[in-house]
């Protein structure tokens, strides 16, 4: 793009000059790039719209049968015309909540270390390493969680008191950590702690941490240099500068990155499918065996479903599509309206 500055006609006065006018003259390459970007944006929006229309049309028979009860029924019996996603919908939200609670502190710490503390020699290596974690297939995380994480999470050392058992023993009075039919004095009752929402949430947290960390890292690195130096000039320590400059500047990016990670956590399939035992009743206890998510329900029941069951699964997919769409649009809106989503003034 070529910027042309032209001087106005000389005004009638003793040597007075008026404001100059700036005109933008776009080259053919600029116009071509602008057109390609517009087309790409329109294509992405059109694909999203077509996906929503496809799911709505395929889900129409199930929605006609169940209506709004589809969101409240705690059973999956398409043959008996009684099915709904209440149980797996709550399970989806609980798994995503556990994942975000675990992932956000790790992502913030990783991003701050890479941008503020890591030596320049190893910072690029750490960036590539974190980005590589995001490229690991979800089935690998699921296998890791099934064969390595879950057994070691239940049994730690000679005391056989893993984290789920410890939480259920000392915090079981909190409804979220309560486990039915669990006796802390009976080692055989550990079976009630396997294949739980908690284990699935940890696996999903490992998947979404690189995404959240990458967004936060980019935001933290854009904190104005002038404000950083001003904080140091006023006697701030390294942590004081981070707390007073970097974190406030990146607040919008932190929220947006968290919501983008939440969007993936809501739709994660294979990692949850391999670990958790799907139940269709509302299961609010995250340490107890059983749970589920909408995506794992679709993977579990698709091959064996009849026409009505397929329509029900499409309706479940439509609910998940709407949830993730709202979360991702909210993340984009927060980032665009935050200071970290705007141009830096330093």
C-alpha cells in the first residue's frame, strides 16, 4: 500500500498553512490480498452456517419427538422415544470445569516463565515444546490417562493414598467430592474412584494447556516496554512489574485464552471416551465412577443407533455446537475489546 501526502492549496493569509491530506493508493497486490482475505472470512462463516443447518435438519425428527424435554431427560432410549442429554450435558460442563481449573494456573505460569524469566537461549525451544504439545493426538493423551495416570493417581507410595482417595476421605463432606459407597477404611472401595470426571478432566487439562498458554504468551510479550521500564524506574521488583504491568495488560487475553481452551474442553472426545464410563443420569460427584460428555456419547452410540437414535445424536451435536460457538465468540469479543487485543501504545 502506497501512502501519498499532498499539500493543500495555499490559504489566503500571511504564510499560513493548512493540514495536509493523506491518501492511500492500494497497489494491485494489496487489492488481491484484501480480496483473498475477505473470501476466506466469508468461506469460514459459510462453513459454520452450513454445519449448523446440517445438524439442525438431521436433528429435526428427534427435536420434534422430544421438544425441550431433550435437555432435561436423564435417559437414552431412542427405541422407546425417551432420550435426552441432561446427564451428559452436566458431565460435559463438569469435565470442562475441572480441566480449566487445572489448566489455567499451569498456562499462566508457563507463559510468564517463557516471556519473563526464561533465558533467551532456551525460550524458543520452550515455545516450540509447548506448541508441540498441542499437536499431540488426543488418543495419545487418552491412552496415557488410562494406563499411566489413573493407576498412579489412585495409588501413591506405600500408603496407597492417591489424590482422589485423599480428597474423598477429607473433603467428602463437600457434595462435589462426595463418593457413594466409599469407605476410607476399606481399600476395596477404590473401585468407586476409577473412570471418574476428575480423571477425565486432568486428561483434558493436558490437552488445552498448550492452547491457553500460547495465547497468554503472545499477549504478555506485547506489554508496553515503556510501562515495564517505568515500573522498574519506580523501584518495582520483577514480580512487582509483572503484577502491575504485564498481568493487567494481558487480562483480556488471559480471559480470551481461557475461553478458547474451554471451547476445546467442551468438545474433547477420544480422551474422555477412553477413560470415563458414560452414564445418562446427572452425576455431580467428580470423584465417583461414571459421568460422560456429549462428544463421548456420540462416539459411543453412533454405530449401534437406528434412525431415531442418529437424529438424537445429531441433536446432541447441535447442542454441543451451540455451546462451543457461544464460548468462542465470547472469547473473540473479550479479546477484541480488551487493551491487550488492541494496538500497543508503546
